[in-house]
């Protein structure tokens, strides 16, 4: 009898968690990739979070996906008053556990799509900035080394700097 009650209690617990176990299996995290992108100071805390997640995930994955049926005939044969079991059976059949509405997935999906769009624009701009920086770097590499260059040669392609230096020299003239 106690064994039967224990399995009944276990079935109720699994029923309450079944929805969560299905939801928990939707996403798969690449912990190695995430860890490699974290600073060294945060890796220990992330490792602890990862172990907690894997523990909870494995316990939820171990839950059955379907509710174990109750053997009402077993209880009818054990309980002296069969109408009491019938009453429990009717009340049990009348219980419905409402599942919460998913009101946030659409907003999260829209935010994710907007974020992906922004990142695509940023990456496109990044490619342009990289090309500009590479052109500037190529220009710097094409110049003579500063050790071999005169001041006049350096200032030849920098007219605003030449004017500023000349103005500074004139203001200090005695």
C-alpha cells in the first residue's frame, strides 16, 4: 500500500514538472563557447552556474513525460467504502491545472529579430570601418620612417598642422 501511495505522489510531482521539462529541453547551450568569451574572473562563477543548470536539467529530463495512471481498482479493493474511492476518483477527474498563457514569447521573438537586424547593420558598418582603417594603415606604412624624414617632409601633407605650428612659432617670436 505504501509503495502504491509513494508512486502516486511521484506521479503528481512529475505532472507538475512535465511542462517545465519539455520547456527546458528546447534550448541547448554551448557552455564551452560561452566560457571562452568570459573574462577569467567570471569563469569560476559561471562554472558553478553551469553545474547547477546541468543538475536541474538532468533531474527534469529524468521525469516522465506522461502521467502514470491511477489504479482505482486497487484502492477500491483496499478501502472498505468503495463510494469514498469513487468520490475521490470523481474529484480527481474534475481537477484541471491551468497552464499559464505564453504572453512573452512573441515579444522576445520580436526583440531577438530586432537585435539580429541591428547586429547585421553593425557588422556591415564594421566592415566599412575596417576597410577605412586598413587604408589608413596602408598609408602610414607607405610613408618614410620618421627617423629618415625631415620636418618639412612630414608637414608637407598635413597643412593644418603646418599652419598651427607656424602660428605657434610666430606667437613666440621676440
